[in-house]
C-alpha cells in the first residue's frame, strides 16, 4: 500500500441517544473524540417498527386504490 494516502484510524467514543457509550475505531475527529448520535437503531422507526405514514403526492395513492381497490375487497 502507498504511504501517506490513508486517513488516520483511531479510537473514539460513540454516545447513543439514550446515553449509553461504546468505544470504536473511526476516521472521525481525533483520538479520544466523542461522537454523539441524533438517530440510532434504538430510537429510529426504521429499526423499531414505528408508525409509518403513506404520503399521497400527486394523487398516486388515490389512483392506485381506484385501479386496484377491488383486490382489498373482503
């Protein structure tokens, strides 16, 4: 490998949204820096299965329901 082209890979502390901390290695900041997360797997709906909403932009959902609404009939 070429010398001097790779970023410095050093230990940092990561702070999750609930305050828990863990040590890892990263190219973020400098040795011993702290990275505080705004979103993490403990709080984000993509991982927690939170409520999802469907946005109807330009009537796409309405058009889909008109075209295929018969499939949902019970």
